[in-house]
């Protein structure tokens, strides 16, 4: 990678000053990053930006002031850092550290991802003013570290939590922000590991819940009720719902809704199927109900999603 000669702002606050949108600051050679130590118990993430976007992922030599999580939904490419080149594909979760030169290169024209910019706590780094920050790196007192690349499988609850994080952040309320930062806390906890010792492994999803997930995928056009799923698992509704939340990270109803709407998005982006037909295929009673549910989750109407995907392919 060529030496980075400028800052590209890695995030925008909710109300960015106009100069921030275009200004590039000359840096020359990047000074050594000053270590700042934090105990795991002190982690209380502070989100600066969280959104879902569809665009070609091409970012030239770049630095950011804070940490960034990129969760890949569609598209493939490469992330180049001082550690080398890391390829990414749908389901990959990437962590970018502050003041680390990096470059994104997309290998597909269509790309969609969730982007979250954050600090690990309000007092880390010690210079909370973004404009006053000097190069730093975060070190954990416990000897643990933050995994910079992970894969989120379809049954992994982190995918749903990231979707929820973006929705809560978009509410622009104190409660929404709290919910978003709580979701981020869970995701960060899953990325912490101990290179010189054993990391506790997350509990596996109950086999009965795995069968329920398969049944949901099989019947997206006519989704099973929670009562049906519980009966199929030979469990009471309350016990089934609790096990489902523990294994998947959300309620059965929320999971079914998310899977149906994600499937609808895939059909919208890759076919010319009419919106009304997509609504019925994904288990919605009519196009109007489907369109409002789609907007509530994705932030755009179905026709807009199709237009954005078509534009990204050009």
C-alpha cells in the first residue's frame, strides 16, 4: 500500500458541519500510535454512526478516528491493511481499528453492507473530541484482543442484532441509542478472544431450535405459527420461545419477519417479479402491508430498493 497522504473521513455524525463533508487533511507520515489500555469491564461502546447502505465498495487509502465494523450483506472484495490482504464475502464481519491505513476494493459491482462507527467507551480514547485526536491504539489489560475478521452464519444471532442495531440507531432517541449500543456490546463480546488461553465457546443452538429454523426457511410463503413450531419441537410455547431467544437472539416472530423481508429484498434485487407477487411469495397478505413492513426494516420502499440495486449494477 502506498503511504497515506490524507484523511478520508470514515464516518459522519448525525449533523455534520458542511466543511467536514469534503475537507481532506494532509498528514504526511503517520506518527506512532500511542497505546491506551482498557479493562474489558470498562467497555461501554459509544456509537457515532450506524447505517445500512447499497453501493460499490471502493475506498482509497483511508484512516478513521474511531473503530468501525463492516458487516457484508452482498458483494465480494478485498480489505488491505498493514497486516496484508483479507478477502471478504457475504456474511463476513470486519473490524477496522483507528489510525490504521487501509483500503477497500470491491470485486463485484453490487455491494451492500452494515457500517457501524464507535468508540469502546466514552473515556477511550482519552481525547473524546474527534478533531483533537492523535494516533492511538487500544490495548486490553487482560491480554485479550479484538478479532478483526469473523464470519456470521445464517443462523448466527449476530446478523439479526446488527439489523436491530441499525434500526434502533435510526430512531434518534435516547432509548433507541441505548438499545443500539447494547446490541453492539453483545457483538463486541463475541469478538473478544484470548490468544494465549482458552476462550469460552458460545452455547450451541438447541437441535430442536435448529429444526424450527429449517422449518421456517422451508415455509417462508406460509410461515408456521409459534404454536406450530413449539408443537413440532415437543415444547410448550413459553419454553420454546425462551430457547429460541437464547439460541437466535430474537423472538420467533421477529426472526420470521426478518427472514421473510430479507428474502423479499433478494427477489427484488435479482428479478423483475412484481411487488404484489413478492409479497404473497414471502407470506404477506397484501402488497401494502408488505411495503410498510419492508420500509420499517430496510428504510426504503420496495420499488426504491429495486432501483438502487439496478443503479449499483450499472
